[in-house]
């Protein structure tokens, strides 16, 4: 009986030890598997956290680049506005210069609605002289100077009356007609050549006269002019030229 009980007790203990060992192995396996699973989940979590972080970094980088682009665009826009402003200023200045130049040219040419027309020279505001010349022979030079403070014009030719008994004015030499009316600024002079008698002696009704009256177009009254030497010989061959701007031209005929 004791031997049998002993063997049974030993068998029970062996079985129990086997069960305990198996249980221990099972627990060890279970613990090892749980650790690996946790590591996998941690790796996935880290990976998931890293991905949003990378996305966030990309968004921040994109925003930064976009900001730089906007700043560059704003800078470019300001530069373009500045350039346009400068260009507009230059064009405005150029336009002002062009307008000023046109106004000046209009005033010089006598054009434009504001320009006043130039009137006839006032005989009372002129200085008139006459003198003998060596060449051509039988010629005198009549000179008129504008003494007024404004421009004036001399139209046509001077009217001459030699002597108190003259019945008509001295005729004009039509070949001497200029292309334009003579304009005189204050202090400027105009000229007319006078042929007193025919150079070949063919003139009629000749004689000495001791007075000369000069008429200017636009004036009713004449102006007496002293003759050089007090008198001059005049016959039917006498003539006068149109008003000229220089003495040389006036003595051409």
C-alpha cells in the first residue's frame, strides 16, 4: 500500500510539474508575442505622426515660397507703378514742352487768335530823311525809321510831292515791287530809291524844286522832308521805288 501510494504521488507531482512547465512556456510565448505587436503599433504610430509632420513642413515651405512670390509680385508691381509714374511724368513734361514750343512759334509767326494785327506805320512816329548818292547818278535815297514802341508795316511805296506847285505825285517803278510787305520793329528802317531825272537827259519839264513832302500809306497828312543842299533838279523822268528792307536793293533801279 505504501509503495503504491508513493508511486501515485510521484506521478501526480510529475504531471503537475509538466503542467507548470507548459504553463510557463505558454506565458513566455504570450509575453514575447505581445512585445512584438506593441513595437509594430508604435512604429505605425510614429510613421503616422511623421507623415503629417512632413505634410505640415511641406505646407509651411509652400506658404513660405508663396509668400516670397507675393512679395516679389508686390515689389514688381511697385516698380512697374514707379516706372509708369516716371514715364507719365516724362510724357507730361514732353507734352508741356511741345505746347510751349507751339505757342512760341505761333506768336512769332503772328498766328493764333491772341496775336494783334500789325498796323500801318504812323507818319508822326517816324523819322524820315533823304540824301544824295554817288551811284547811280541822279538818285537819292529815302529812309524811314520806326520810332514807335510797336511793330508797324509800310505798304506799297511812298508818295512824293516835289515842289509846292506839283500837280501829281512821282510815279512808281513797278519793277521794284517786293514779294512781301515791309514790317518794321521799333528802331528798324526801310528804304526807297528816288530817280530825280532821266540819266540821258531825255526828261521834259525839268526844273529845280526846294521842297519835298512824303506820304505814307494809311496816313492822310504828309510829312515835309528837308532836301540836301536845299534844292534838287527834277524832270518827267523821276520815279520812286516800292519800300525795301535795305538801301542796296532800293538803289537797284
